[in-house]
C-alpha cells in the first residue's frame, strides 16, 4: 500500500503544485480582464472623439447652409419636451442642439455635449448679407491647459464643444439635470463661462473638447460663397 500511494503522488500533483497553478491561472485571468477593460475604455474614448468631430462638421455645415453657427439648445429640458435639442438663440451656453443638427443626443457615457457659441456667430443674418459675421469678427472663447493658467493654447474661438467623459461631474443628462461634483479643471468646463480646459487625461480629468477654429470656418464660408 505504501508503495502504491507513493507511486500515485509521483504521478499526480501535490496540493502545493495545484495552488501554484491556480494562482497563475488567476493572475492570467485578471490580466486578461484588465486588458479587455482597457480596450473597452479606449474604444469608448475614441467613439467620443469621433462624435465630437462629427458635431464640429455638422456645426460648420449648418453655417455653410444658413450663414451662421447654430445656437445652443437649452440644457435643462428633458428629452421628452418637444423643444429639447432644438436651438434657442437667446443662449450662448447650453448643449449641442442635436435635434436641429440631426445628431445623437448623448456621448458614449449617456451625457449631453456641452456647447458654447458666441452670439455674433449665431445671430440672425441681416437682410442682404451673406452671413451673420464678417472676416473681421472674432470669438471670445479660450482654451487653457489648466484652470487658472496665465496663457491660452487657443483663443478668439467662436464655439467650443465638450464631452465630459466617464467622470460625471458637470455633465447634463437626458432628463435635463446637471450632475454635481465637477472639480478642478473639469469644473472650468462646466461653469458656463468662456474659458475651457483641454489636456491629456489624468485620474482627475477625462473631458474631451473640440472647437471651431475661426480661420478654418471663415475659409470654408468663403469657399461656399457665404463670405466675400
């Protein structure tokens, strides 16, 4: 019996060996889960960037057709309201007018896109004019790489669009409520002024921004015959 038992142990796995195998399998599985989670996060971030680029093109396309930028939509309307997502030209700050532009309401995290547009660029086109603004008109929005930074990375912008990312603070939801708790650089993108912050993601900042560059907007307006 003793010989047979020893023979069985030699041919099989000891408890220590089984424990080591289980630990290795667990580490491999957790690493795979982390890798898949990172891939999903990256894919979601890329989708948000794609949406922002589509919004910018839709905003410029609206200007080419109408001689002005679209006005923001009212942030506080639930999407069950018939006016939700439609431009409201009493506003400079709000959310992207998704219904007016024929775009999705929300980013990949289910939050609306914050949208600022200078009133000089969204004003009604005067009678006989091609556009509401001229080649000399300047915007007033500015991009910084940190809240309170003493310099701008971009300035004189007519419009800025923000996706607030996976971190919820400051974003507007489809029911018309704003998520509280924005802090630091993210608070600058949620406080309805003309200063915005854009930089690489950190543990406390994952907003994504895109903006209308005046020279590009105006050159496309000229090419479309909307500016002389």
